[in-house]
C-alpha cells in the first residue's frame, strides 16, 4: 500500500484576451524568478488557503487588469507531472474576454500584450493553455455571442464581424454574417450611428444581458452606481 503525502501545489493561470490595434492579443507577464526567469508567461499565482478557484482567478484578473466587467470561464486543469521542472504543480486555467476600453493596466517592462498568432517563447506549458483557450472561445461562439465582451458597448456589425474573424482566424462572408448576426438573441439595434466625416455613418448595436447555461462561465458586471 502506498503512503500518500502532499506532493503538489495548486495554481490558477488566466488567459486574458482583448482586441488591440486590430488584432486579438493576450496579456503576458515576464517572470522575475526561476524557473524560466526572463521568459514570458500567463498571469497566475498560487491559490490561497482562503480561496476557491474562481476567487483566485478573479483576484489574479483584478490585480493585472483592474477590471471586473468581463467574461470569465474555467478552461481546463493542466496536470502533466513534467509541466513544472522543479515541483509538482497543477494549474486550473481560466480565460477572460476584456474590452480594451475597460483596461486599466499600468505599462511596465514586466507586462506586455502579444498577438495570439505571433506568441514569443513562453514558460511552462502556457502556449498550450493559450491555444486551448482559443479553441474553447470558438466553441462558445456557437452557443453564445461571447465576442461582444471584446467589443465597445456600442458597436457596428462590421466591428462585430471583425471580432469573430480574429477569434476564428478566418475571413467570413459579409452577407451571411450579417444575416446570422441580426438573428442573434440579445442583439439590440440602436437609433444611433457612428460619427465619421470620412465614411457613411453605420448603425450601432449593443447586447442586452446574456445568460449562459454553464457552471464554469461567468459574466461579471460592474456594480452600477445607485
């Protein structure tokens, strides 16, 4: 019979995605300690004794972005015995979709946005985690328009299509996309238009509250001032 003792640590890692400079980008932090000192990694940390997994992920998200108006989903548990070179570390990965306009990140050499399609060398198995988060996000598009969490509060159908294309990493037919988009539950057509002197004004849209039938996914909204 085996004598079971504590052999592992638990962490959370959060893939934070946004659209910046017309590209889908992920937030990375530069490691200041070994292992992989100087390498880029996904924001994360150890789970505190007083926290459940969701609370730990929300803490990491808040610490790095200072936002709480996001879509957050528990992604997968990564437990390969060799994923950490010096210890037995199991991580519960999450991914978050954040509007660029909501981000309040203080620039520093230790924080950087990187295009998902052009990642640098990453620590641990973090490239695999990012790739898995992209796969899950694409799957979510079939169930719920989560891409709206990457868009301004008011957006055009062209902006919505671009967000879908960045997530799916392929071009979409404009006519077919508009037809499907207009039939999407929760999409609201506004009596407002873009204000542009160089282009024909385009209709603006927004989304009402959206429900997800998933215990692993959360729409976390800011508290409105009363």
